[in-house]
């Protein structure tokens, strides 16, 4: 294997393909919130019915991750990614023909949840850890931003599409977007640097490539069995649970409803969420850059602390609107998924290049558990109290606890196996 000199390293081609793939597949993560009212109007399905499908989707999105990482190690990034995109496209397209709640549970819950689980941030983690030694944190940040921000940026577009052309047009659009990425993946994505006779970007010729994974399911379970004995794993798992609770599960799922409580229209609220997505790109890329240079544990502590403070003032800011709400969107957007690059870095630092992405897959499962808890819990608190204020405050307190836990972590040299 050789070190690329005098030309662009193929790792950057893989990076661009991964970015396009994550961005193109991001729309399906925005769709559940759009479907609540249209499905209720056409079929009479309650929010609980639609919410059940969303919960199934969220949990599978998280728990498929470690197995997807293992499958990528066994069968390669390209095969697993193409299969995931085809599953997402098929599930989204078939939702346009559904007529019973069990169709929704199966298609949007199980089928799309399974496909999306393979396109979770473990995909970004695998690309970054396999193709990059230098700039790994920056790459993780940019790829994470493509996925997370794409969800929020797609939201106003899909909302307007549903309003003007019906909810079925949303499913068709998602299917086409996912399918259109397949040729790009097939032509340009490569599984690992050695396929091109290279070492990862930033590595020297002494780099030793991790052994391929022979038994992906057993390997994924073994990674959890080994990691669960480490206190570092449980701190990362718990802090990422809070991350999911305070972002996808709370703000992404309930912000439109909370804004409605404060007499804000859906289109305006969707625009604010899109603004979060725009600033998330900046924040996550900056977080990746910082992760390459500073202790990721200290970064996590700062991110969770700042997020907690911002959530505690969200309800009064919604009342005030104007510059206050705009400032919240900018500040919160910068911190939306800034936690991902340092979390990935700590997983690779502590558990190795080979095991790190698998362990991160289990840590990400904690993220989705937190998201599922908030998706249900915030709605329950709203029903009981008539306001989301208590949900925002509780999430803020949880973020402060996560900051305290992250302060206990320390960076150490990265093992290579």
C-alpha cells in the first residue's frame, strides 16, 4: 500500500459520495411530523397510532446501527449502503398505498426504520474511521451535518409539498431521492483504502489495516459485551441518550406543536427548524475541527452545558419571539449535533479503529432510546400540563447532568486494533 502524494487522495472522493448519500437520504427523517394531520384527516388515525410507528422507526434507527457497522465490515460499505437505500425507497413508495395502521407500522416503522438504521451516523463513523487518520474529526462533523441538517432543511419543502399535493407526494419524493443516490454509490464508493492500493488519508506506510469482520452479528454483540464492562461506554451511552432526548425526540418532534401553542403557524415554525439546520452545518463542522485539536471530553462538557441552558429559556423565548427566538435558533443550531464528532473520537480512542465504529453504534442506540422517551414523554407532559415548558426544563437539567458526566472522561492515544 502507498501514501498518495501529489494528487487528491481517493478518501476525499469517498467523503463526497458519503456526503451526497447522507444528504439525499435525509428527507425520510423529516417526514413523520408532517404525516400526523394528513393521516388523521384521511384515515382518522390518532396521534398515538402515528406516534407508535414513529417510535418503532426511531428505535430501529438506533439499534440497527451496530449491526449495520458490522455488516459494513463484513460485506463492505458499498453493498450495505445500496441495500439500505433500496429498502428506504421501497418502504417510502409503498406507504403511498397503505390503508390500515398495520401498514404504517410495517412500512414506516419496520421497513424504513431498518433501512434508515444502516444510514445512521454509524455510516459516517465507519467512513471517517476507515478512510481517514488525519482530519477524522472534521470529516465526521461534516458527514453528520449532512444527515442531521438535511432532515431539518427538507422539512419546510416537504411540508409545502404535502399542503399543495397531498401526503402521498411526500412518500414518492423520498423514494425518488433515495433511489437517485444509488448510481453514485455504485460507481464511486469504495469499501476501504486498500481496495485502491492506498492507506487512509493522513496515515503513513506503517499503517496496519484492521482485520475484516467474519461474523457480523456475533461481532456486533461481542463489541457490546466487551464495551459494557467499561465505565467510559456507559458515560458515553448515557450522555448520548440525553443528546437524543434533547434534539430529535424533543425539539424536532414537538417544536411545531409547541410553536402552535404560542400562536405560530406551521410554515413559520418549519422555517425556524430549517434555520436550526443551516446553523447546525456550521456548528458540526466546527466541532469536527475542534475535535482534531482539543480534548473531546471537554468539548462534550461544554456542548451539553450550553444546550441545557438554552433549553431552559426556550418556552419564554417562544412567547417573546423576535430577536430572542432567532438568537435561540442560531445558538441551538450550532449545538444541534456538535456532540457527534467528539463522541465518535472517544469511541475510537478508547475501543480502537476496528471496534470503535461498532461501539459507537451501541452508543448511538442510546441516542435513539432518548429520542423515543422524549417523543412520548414530552407529549404526555403537554397533555397533563397544557404546556411544553416542563419538558424543556427537564431536558435542560438532563443536559447539565450529561455535562457533569462528560467531565469525567479523558482522551488517550488511539489503539489501532
